[in-house]
């Protein structure tokens, strides 16, 4: 749980008498990145000490350079990001000296929406959103999830609609699921990496916590039966997608971003191929496949969302 209260910071300061107990965002060249880094350090210290709850005073000593609303965006999204991975920390309370600050933080903390930005596997192809994994999660959890999947889209196209489909909705979380169409269209891996990085950084600065998704598996034999193209085309698709998936894992570890595993649940036992029982055409899930992804999302998100 994440909350905010107004408090007397002078009174609280007596509990932090040592200079090394006060963390400051001192760098002037990238104050936003520094604020996120300082908060991450504080949360890491709390977890290392075995704390279950943490009260964190926030003082803006850089008023002319950054507004309290911007600080709220940065700190709440970073807190959600960190706590989605480190579930031992159960409660975080920000303490602000005035109601202006409290209201700025409360606006971000009270957000309930979760936007799911993706391609046809988010949309629910071929039968539509009612059969998607997103709808399965909503029906069983009551989460306020918005399905923003569009058939055939690449990560670049998703990035281009980040403002209108995600940021304007003011969600608490973004679940980003892309890569299949980049792989099929042979978009260079460097470009895919750039797109995903831009999405992550873009939403964090808007008070939105990113969650990435490892792309679901393919079945090459099914692909050959369902699509025009050679075996080499199908194998290239498979290899490109594997590279994107591995990069997502690596990037998520480096940036400490929680990642939903949509790869393993549909995988054929002991093979790097999707299970044909749960795939319609070698790539898109069947109705049962979408149900499996929905159940996987529910289980993996349990205890990690702070709404």
C-alpha cells in the first residue's frame, strides 16, 4: 500500500540526526533521474533492513527547478516499480509538509486504471477484446484494465500512440506487450530496444509504473500451415522474437521492472515452441490460450500492484 500524509518534518527530523540518514537529489544536470535514484536507494535500504513499512519525508529544496507535481509523478511511479519486484515492503507512506504536496501525491497514488498497450495478442485476435487475456483478468479480479491492443502493430506504432492511449488516461500502471510484429516485419533489434526504452521512460515521468511482457511463443509448423511464406521466413520470425524476448529480460533486470511471463505458460514442454493446443495459427492464442494467459497474469500480478 502506498499513501501520503501531511506531517511536521521538523519533528520527524529528530529521528534522522545523522547526515548519512538523509538522502538528497544533488545533481543539477538531471534532477528527475536523481530523484528516482535517491528514492530507489531509500527503498532498497528499507528492504535490506527487513522493514515491512516505511515512512518517507519528502522536502523539495529545489523548488524553482522542479514542481511538487513532477516530484509526485517521479516518486510514486518509482515506488510502484520497486515494490512490484520487492514484495516484502508492504507499506510506504510519503510525508509532505503542506497540503499542496499531499494533494499532488494523492492524485497519483489514487489512480486505479491499468492500461494494456499491445498488438493483436492484447486485442484478442481474431474474436476481439471480449475473448482477450485482459478481459479474463478483469472478470476475475475487478481491476480497471483498458484494452489498448491493435492488430498488426509494432512497438514503434505503440510508442506513437503513447500520449493519447496511455498518458491521457492517467493510469497507475502500463502493461506493455509488443514484439511479435516487429519480429515478423524484421524491424532491427536496435529500433525495438529504442521504442521500448522510450515507452518506459515516457510513462515513468508521468507517474505511471511500467510492466513489461515477455512475448508469447510461436509454433513454426503451425505458422507454415497458416501463413504464406517459407520455412526460412518462419524461422527468422522465431529467431527475431527470441532476441527481443531475451533483451526484454535483460533490460527489465537492469532497470528493475517487473515482467509478466507470457512465454512459459503457452510453451510446449521441453521445446522452444508454442503448444499447438493453445495456438490458433502458430502465433495467436486460441480461446483457451487466452484464458491461460489471463490466469498467468492474475497469478503473477498477485500482491504486486499498489492501487
